[in-house]
């Protein structure tokens, strides 16, 4: 398949620039992935599609306020640094703009020297390896100096940084939010639990792949960036029991989906494990880890659009997207949701 097979036209005014006042008041498009039938609902209606004994799988990763604006010590040139991955101790893999200004040995200073970063290594595609130096606690300094690394299509400032975190975020390490989870409130999660639905948490730290466009015409040639994941024994046991009871596993977001599919592809069962995944899911693909998916509306020509097309069909997904456009759905990170049942 080619990249153009996953293209569609979108008016910029439909790209959500800020979150809704209340998380769970977004629209919900329900798509029967086998027939293509569409229903228009509100996100709170997700309760109607979950049954006792089903298991909802959420990604509990927490976004670092990982976007730092500093200056090159020698020239005072403004440098933007995005923390992507903690290699060890205070050594981080980062995305840098403008990268051409940062060579091995270059020092970037943030917050009048409160935080400094020395470049240890130059890598391709704007990636640099930095060793950070500071006094105090690194995460506290990041909270003070950093901002949320919002996607490039969001042009408005985020007034409340917590709105780019899920209400259940706890494992710090992501460069971007698992945005399908942004629709859930604590009240809605309590209602889901009260219905007898299991809620479990896995971790996948969203990394560079989120920011990397597909630059090849044959999608099979695209290489995904590696991301860290973790599943506990308790979660694995719950998922195994769900399957044994012939109930549904519902993934919240493409990150949860990729984690479950990675584990099933590797072990052919759910088990306690952690590691790195670069799984790339596109049609045709046989899903082993999930039965339904809650997700947002994704960018044209993106790996996420390819994943949802694999779970349903390219034709049904693109038709649903056209229907969403006609009905003024909000798109991308702060946009509305889709439930593929």
C-alpha cells in the first residue's frame, strides 16, 4: 500500500486547538468495524458499549514538561530542546531545533543557568545526546522551566498544563500524551467500574515516533521509533481471564493497542514483561490482543491512521472520517473520539 492511500482533506478549522471545558463532553463516533455502520454519540455514552466482565486497558504514562527553551552559551542563540528518552542518570536523547547549531561539546543553558545541557553526541534527524547538570531535583526543575510538548498543529498556549495529561497519568516518561485517554474523567471511570468492567493500566512511554512523519511512499518501508512498555502480572492475569470468559478487551488508544499487540506477537499470551517495541501496524494485520478500540481522529498519512485502518478497513475508516468532517467533529489531540466496536 502507498502513503497516498491514507490521505484525506481536512479544513484547518476542525483541528482542535484547546481541550473542551469538561473532558467527557466530546463527541463520540461509534463505528462497527465489520459493517462500517456509524452512530453519533457523546463520550459519556461509552458506558452503553461496555459490559460486565469486559476489560478496559489504559496507558498510565505521564508526559514530561519536556519542551525547554534555552540559549547556546557561546552565542546566546535561542535553542529549543525536547526531551525524548532518558538513557541513564542525567543523559537524555533529545530533539533539537535548530540542530545545526548544536555540535559535540556545545552547552545550552536554561533558566539563567539553573539547568545546563552539554552535547555528548550528534545523531541524525535533529537528535542530540545531552548530559544535564543542575542542583536539586531534575523533575522539579523541569516543572519550573519546561512546558508540555504540544504537537506542531496546536498553535494556542495551553492555559492548564494538566489538560495534556490523563486523569490517571502516573508513570513519568512520555514526550506526548496518549490522547484517547484525555476524554476520561474520574467520575466516568467510577461509573465504568460500578458496571463491573475491569480497568487495568499498562505503560508505554510515547516517544519520537509521534513526531516523525512517514517519508516513504511504500508504507512497508517505514521504520518506527522504539518505545518502552511495561505490563504487570496482575494486569496480564486479568486480561487472560477476560479472554477465557469470552469477554472483550477494549484498548484506550493506539499506544495501549501497540503494547498489547507487541506482547501477544512476542509471547502469544499476556504475561508480566517490559521492553522496547517498534511494532508498526498497518493493513493487513491480524489483531491478537484487542477486541475493540477507543481512539481519536488521526492525521492524514500517519501511522496511527494506518493502525485504525488495519483494525477495521481503510474504506470504512476514510468514510467515517468524511462523515466526521461533515458533522464538524474536532480532530487530533484535543479533538473528539471514535469507538471501533
